[in-house]
C-alpha cells in the first residue's frame, strides 16, 4: 500500500480510542476514578508534579478524540497524497492529538499548561501549512488570540500558589472571596480557546488550514478544550453569579448563526456552525448543567467531523472551490458523500432520533424548565432556528440547484475518504442514544406546557422556511441583499468582530508609530542628529583652518587673554 504510515497511525489511534471508550464505560459502571501522580521535585511546601486522571469523563472524551483522529488521519492518506510535505503534516497532526490528550488527562494546572500551549503552537503550524499571505495572517490572528488565554492560565497558576498545590480537584468546594479572580482567569482562558465573544474572529480565520485539520480542530480538539476545562471547573463556577458570561455565550451563538446565513464560503459556514454549538455548550454550562454540556460536546464531535470530511471531499473534487454558489447537483456525482453530508446536517439541526437530537432537545427543554427570563428564552430559540436555516440553505445550494461549477471537474469518490466517513455516519446516527444511555442511568422526563414543548419544533419549521427563502433566487430588479446592503454586511461580517480584533487594535499604535517615525526619524531627528552634527563638524574644521593659515599674533592674543583671565579670576 502506497505511503501506509497514515493507515498504520490511523489503525493505532482507532485501537486506542476503542480501549479508552471501553474503559470509560467500565468506569461509569463501577463508579471508580484513578489518579496517577508523578512528583518531579518539591520546593518548600510546593510540589511540582505531572498528574493524570482516569475517570469516566476523561476516558469517554479521549476515546472520542482518538476515534475521530483515526478517521481524519485515514482521510488525510488520500487528501494529502499529492502534497510534498505529507510526512511533516502527519507528525504535526499526531503532536496535536498528543497535546489534546495531555490537556484532557490532567487535573493539574501545570500539566494542563503543557497540553494547552502544545495545542496553541501546533495549531499555528497547521494553520500556516499552506504558506501564503492569507494563511500567515490567519495563523498570526489565531496564535495571538490564544496567547491571551495562555497568559490567563499562567496567572491562574501563580494565583493557585495560595493553595500550595495546583491540583484544582481538591479545592473546587472551597468558598473563598479571592477564588473569584481564579475563576475569571480560567473563564478568560477558555473564552479565547473556544472563541467566544469578543475572541470569535480567529475561528473562521483558522479555516486556512487543510480540511482534515479543520475537521479535527472544530470537532473534538482545539475549540472544545475551553469547554472541557470549564466543565472540570464547573463545581467552582456555580458558586458565583456569572450571568455576564452567560449573556456573552448566548450572543456568540446568535451572532454566529446569523453570520452563517449570509456566508458563501463552505468551510466558513461550517466553522460558524461550530461557533454556534460552542455558544450553546457554554450557555447551558453557565446555567448550571455541566453534564448536558459534556453530552452535547461528545455528540457534536461526531457529526461535525463528518460534516467537515464531506465538505473537504466536495472541495477536493471541485478544483479546490469553496464557494457554494459554484456547487450544485452533486447528488448524481457524489451519492455517498452527499448522503453523509445530509445526515450530518440534519443531526446538527436536531432532527429526531439522530445524535444531535438527544443532546440539543434535552438542552432546550432543560433551559425552558429552568425559569430563565424571556430574553434568554427567545434568543436561544431564535439561534436554534438560525441553525436550521443555514443547514437547509447549505443543503439547497449543494444539492438542489443546477450544476454551476466549471466544466472540467473530476467527480470521483475515494475509497479511503468514504471508508473514514462510514464510522462517523454510524456515530452521527447512533452516538446520541448510546452516550445518553451510558451517562444518564435514569430517563430524563421534563413536564412542560404544550406550547413550550412544541416550541423547538416550531422554530425548526420556521428556520427551514427561512433557509429556503434565503436560498431561492427571485428575479427582482434589485437583490434583497442589495436593498439592505449595510445590514447584510454587518450581519455577515460577525458584527465587525474581525476588524475589532485586527485593525481596531493595531491601527492606532501603527499610526502613532508612523507619525513618530515621520516626525522624528525623518524630521527633526534627521536634522539634529545627522545633518546638524555634520554642520558642526564643518564649522569647527573651518575655524581650525582659519587658525592654521593665519600668523602668530592670533596665538599671542589668545595666550595673553588666558593670562589676563587667570590674573583677574
């Protein structure tokens, strides 16, 4: 088999994922937890240790990460076959997976930092993998935004010296006033990693990476690291009033759902859908339901990885075209891929009895049951409707429109790509019910009024109608988008978030430095320190020449002047 290192790596990751998933089920059944502590050295009362925790949550999540990674690596065997640096790409992906493993398995902030920084640095290498100007800009935005979170983790490590240990598991139930600072630092770190407002702009920019990396990053690794860390800190979170962060997470969900309906880049639409689901996880987490957030984290990972792999195959066979307006009628050419694409999209919408339905419907009903105010209630359900809207719009553009692509396309489904989709399709259909039966031993029944019970169903219907309306072109003198151009531009540009993260921050300092450079370096500074010094040298040399070429009386006059000054003073 040509270049089988990808297949071998995929096989080992798959076996590891199966082992860890089985161990997770075992730990749930027997209700056990193992902590492995390796002490490097101790300084006075501080112990520097590498800690690994083996419980049902870390085992299930690691199994999910390794399983998805194995499918992505197998997919990359075909996707990156024509790349000259494919071995380097595989090593980067494996380093990325190892960093995520370190972050998941560590209940210690020191060892968490190892995985946290590893994710940030390797993600930069992967985003700039295609070395061009756009990839470089996207990579710089990604790594600089994530550096804010790294600084917050470092500050929280310093703050936890108050405990004498960095094992945060032992201190989650202590009620101290100064712990609020630790919580805010952890939330800041998790908001940067999970791209919540105001750090949302790096997530769509990271789409400059190869599609297999996007599938891995946006399903179960980089962006979910922040949510996972907050789930670990959830016992401490719930002691404080964090409604401000709840509103930010909800606004992230709403903003990304709105932006995806105005976007035409296939990968960016899926990236914004990831951002929307991250906002949903954060929202339900801040409302006090960490298990539901973790449940949606697992189910979302499977169908989002499948969605990216299907999109990557479509982009691959269409001459690397990402604009959905060029796509259309691919059902006949790519039947299996389009089937998987529809299943993952419907699972994202929360279609009944697919994996996304079990987590999303439960989250909506619990939110309705929790007594949240009308603002939270309406924004949450509108965001769900927008999710359905951009999913239906995506399906319409890729399947039901005429073939708008170039005439010379090579539509061919690859066996490695399709094989990697098969397992993800199974988990996108069965994963939700399987994980629900594992995590919740007793069935969850919520008794709600009829209107609240069918509210999610109504929003799905309205969202589907909106998606069709946004997709179908009407023969009007002026397009609806052009009639409301400013509004469309505002909603489609993530509320100007990319501009705030780049030009807004840098332009003031760049302009100040430009004026400083213009006025000092090329202005008075140039005149005083170069031209004026040269002028002084010329004047002094002329004066010395005058003394040198004149007779002795000048020297005699200066001598008598010195003598006179000495006598007088």
